[in-house]
C-alpha cells in the first residue's frame, strides 16, 4: 500500500508538471508503459493470495484510472495552450499586398466558362444562375426524378437539415434546377405566351459524394435549355454539332448520337465525339474510337407540366455536360483533383492570360 501511495504521488506530480506534450507522454510511459510503475504492480498480483489480490488489484485499477484521467485533462490543457501559442506566433498582416506574381493567370474552369458563353451567346442563349443549396422539389421532383431513383439516396447526395416546414434540402446534384426555376418565372411564361423562345445555359457548381482521379465532391456542370412551340430533335442535333466543333476547334469533328435514358428528357441521347488512341495518347477528331462527352434530349412533358407550362403547347430540348471534363479533354489535363489544389505551379502551366478573351472570331483558348 505504501508503494501505491508513492507511485500515485510521483505519477500525478509528473503529469501536473509536464511542460509540453512530449513531457506528458514521457510521464504516461513511466506510469502506464510496458515497464511502467503501474504495469509493474499489476505483474505482482499473480503471487498474492486471492483475498489480497482482489483488494490490491482494485486499488491498482483505481489508481490507473486516476492517472489516465489526469493525463487526459493535462493533455487537453497543453493542447489548448499549444494552439493558442501557435495562433499567436502565426499572425498574418492582412494589410500587406499579396506576394507579387510575374503574370496573373485565369483558372481553366473560368476560361472554359467564358468559352461556353462565347459559343452559346452567338446562338442566342443567355446565362442563368441559381442557388447551390436547393430544395428537394426543384432538384428532383420537378425534373421527373422518381423517389426511388439512385441519385436521391444518401450515398450519392449531400443532404442538409430540412426547412422548418419539413422540406428536404440538398447541395444541388446538377444545375438543372435552374431550368425549372426559369420556366416557373412569370415573366418567362408571359414571354413564351407572346410567342418568344427561352434559351439559357446554366454553368455552375454541383455536388455529389464521389472522389477519385475523375470525380470530386464538388465539380462544375453546364446545362442548356430551349423552350418554345416548334423546337425539335433536329434543332438539338444542330446546336450540339455546332457547339462541339466550335469548342474543340475542329471543323469536321465527327459526332454520334446514341439513344439513352434520362428521367427529365424523352427521347434522350448520349453524344459522342470521334477520337483515336494511337500510341496510347488521346487525340480528338477523326479516328476509329468514340468518346462520350454529354447527355441530351427533348424535355420530358412531365417536366414542362411541373414547371407551369402546357406540354401540348410547348416543347424544347436540354443538354448537360461536365465543364471540368471538357476542360480536361481540350487542354490535356490528366487529373481532375488538380483543378482544386490551388497549386500556383499548376496554374502557371494550365492558366490563361486575362487578355485572351475567347470569341468565335478571335479564337478560343490557346
């Protein structure tokens, strides 16, 4: 029992006097390590009589718990002190100018968004935006996505706390909700009723639970929407053929439209561009292979009806593609994750001059 009292005094004293986390760990090892004082006491239990072992073992375990609690409390205090000291020593003078760069550059994502605006702007499209945080109705239900669709599962979508009225909220999984919001706009509906045509592109951030060399939890998409009384599948095909050839700057770029399925379009089509893999290197253009780059189709009548329009009167087409993906294809960027690493060396290599404003007459990209 005298040993217990001595060990308790020495162990707790070492814990309380530990000046930093390294000293605290040394105190832990001295008491609870393989060769520690408490461990040594535990080894003596085997040679004691049963009654003595029961009483002495209980006291050793009590002391062990007391030392562990003291270690945890001291660790918390030292960690807080270390953090406070670190924050105190790492002050940043925000009044100082940024470190000078010999030449500023634009991020490839911003550049490609400008290229999209230049191409579709020539076709009469306008730029539309919407919130990153969406309600379930705009993100899924309005777009004819059924309740059992995989995209609505927790493993695919970032769900947020519901509104007070119980409305489920999500980080939008695509930019298509902006299409619904635009069609629901009373001014847009009046314009359509007067014989006008709705043409929008919707670039922006989207969010899905995925992360590898070709997927990130946050990425960028662009959606396109045309609504009027006469637009048909032939207009969709012509629009996307012109876009792909202008974007990749290949006048005779082959395109292939394959039947597919999307809940919000009917009929639906995947769009492939021609390419080759000679020598293991991707080359976009004429070749013996195809590469899928976007999805498209005629807007489903249910979507038109959900957005307050009469599908017997109005029809249109929609398409969507990953901005990051087409940037990687056009500019030879191998890893999607590098887009978001904020590495100035990478940006100097893949970035664009702020003076290189893309246009169909002046040229796109480099």
